[in-house]
C-alpha cells in the first residue's frame, strides 16, 4: 500500500509529502512510517480534514439609527470572524470604523459623528481566523434628524 490522499497515491519521501492542490470539502490523508531499514508500518496513520477557501458568510445585516449622528449596524457570520464597517457619503466610502479583531459570530458596530438627516453608504467586512475576507454589498442608511 502506498501513501494516499483521497484514495489516490501521492509521492512521499524522506523530505516530506508532495500533495496536489486540494478542492474545498472533506479529505482523507493516509501515511505510512518507514524505518531506517526501509520497512513500512503496516498500519497507516489516517487523518480526516476539510479544506475551506471561502470567507465567512454574512447574513442578517440590520441598521438602527440610535441618535442623530449615530447608527448601529449588526450582522452575523457563519464562522467566527473580525469586523469593520466602511462608510461615507458615496459608494467610495472614505471612512472606516475601527477594526474589532475579536473573532465572533454576532457583530455590532456603532458609527458616531455622522451628519444628522443624511444618507450614508456602508458595507460590512468580516475576516475569519485564516485571513479570508468577505465584504457585503453596498447598502444605505439615513441618519436621524435633530429635533428643533
């Protein structure tokens, strides 16, 4: 029996294993140990793992205009990730919230210093623990007017 990746033979030697590029999804790696005399272990080490090249999936985005000049943006991700919001008066944005580097599934960012009664563009960003980033589509909010 040879070393295998997903039931296909792979090249292995004294300096390691050469594994071809792997697609997203589950995989199985089987490796055999070999001693100095060239004898192979009859029981291979088997490891099951998954490859994921997709960034976090963003869902449930909502905006609450909490006070004049302020907005609270919330969203969820399917895997733990950091968060940030790009925002501005146009779809070119121009401003960004501070990065929240803590990896969580439920995200909330408060934007302060907005002009009351103004339309803002925004998009949310989340980056998972493997540095895969997902950016939402452009959305718009209208901040609350000031009384008086």
